C-alpha cells in the first residue's frame, strides 16, 4: 500500500509540474504579446507626432520664405528709387556744369 501511495503522489507531482511549466510558458507568451502591442502603439504615436512636426516645419518655412521674398521686393524697389534720384541729381549737376562751361567759353 505504501508503494502504491508513493506512486500516486509521484504521478500527481509530475502532472502538477508539467501543468506549472505549461502555465509559465503561457504567461511568458501573454507578456510578450502585451509588450508587442505596447511597442506598436508607441511606434504609431511617434510616427504621427513626426508627421505633424514635419507639416508644421513646412508651414513655418513657407511663411519665412514669403516674408523674405516680400522684404527683397521692397528693398529692390527702394534701391531703384534711390538710383533714379541719384541719376537725376547727377544729370542736373552735369547740365549746370555744362552751362557754366559754355558761359566760360563764350
């Protein structure tokens, strides 16, 4: 009877051990799956944030380019006006100088 009882206890322990190992493997798989899902969510969120940041950077660059173009256009107009005034003054000075030279020659 003792031998039979010992065999039954040994068989029960062996079965319990196998079940315990099986359960531990299942728990590890579940944890790995959960980690994978979390990683995927984080990657999607990071990708979305990167896309939004890229759009915002593009908009800011476009605004800066527009402002630069406007400033360049204004500076070009102002330079043209300054050159025209200078040329007019030089022309007027040349005319007066020529008249004085003409008077002196007479």
